[in-house]
């Protein structure tokens, strides 16, 4: 009445692939709960995860993960390597990531190598940032970009004759106490 057995055999559902694709595997990894470093925890050493990490405590070492969220009170001293990084706390070290977000409460001192980079109003960043098509695979280059020097001694360049210097008039001496004393700023309402 509902169906015949021969018809069921002809319309079998398509077979699923035996091996999941890399994209499906990545989605499965990211859907799991993140590993959490709580606010009262101090970690000395390298953290490595194929999933996500949320850090609210202190890490003195490198962090390598797929996704990384650094909380408001978190402090990281070391290199960060991740696909996606959101920073709300303090980082002192280099960052290499595909996507980097510096939130308004972030304080970052170090170089950033990124594919996508965004900064909220109020974020503190001191360092260099540079775009890269693949920041995770790029080898970190030293900060010395000068050309290599020859092995032997460099030839001495002729020195130009010294030009006579014009005498500067002497500045009047200031009392030491006057230089260090500041009057309070008065504002009237």
C-alpha cells in the first residue's frame, strides 16, 4: 500500500563520503567547547591546541591554537600563533594570525603579522603590523633589514675637512629649583 520493496532499492539515499573533508573537520573542532585558562591560573610554558582557547589568567610562554580569546584581565608574555585572535587584555610579544581584533580594552606591545587586522577605538598598540597572505607559515624575519656586510674590512672613506663651527651665545643659567617647580593649574568655574 505505501511502497514496494523494489522501489525502495532503486531510490536509496546517496552514500556519505568515508573521509570528512578538511572543512568539515575544522567545523567539528571549532564546535567543541574552548579550553579555558581561568583568572586565578598562571601558566609557565607553551600552550598548544587544535581547538579554541580562552585565556583569562596569566601565560608566560607561547600560545598556538585555532581560535584565541584573551580576556580583559589576562596577561600573555610570549608569541601567539592562531587563525583567529580577539584581544581584550595585555599581550607582550609577537602575534601571527589570519584575523586579529584589538578590542578597546586591549594593550599590545609587539609586532603583528596578519591577514586581516581591526582595531577598536581606545585600544593600545605599540609595535609594527604587517600584512601577509599566509602569516602562519611565514618565517619570522629579524628586525635588522640592512644588507649583509662583506667579510673583510670595509675600505675607509675619505673624511671631508671639518667646517668651522659658529660660536653659540651662552644661555643664561636657570636656578635648579625653578626648573623643577610647577605651579598648580587653577580653573575657575
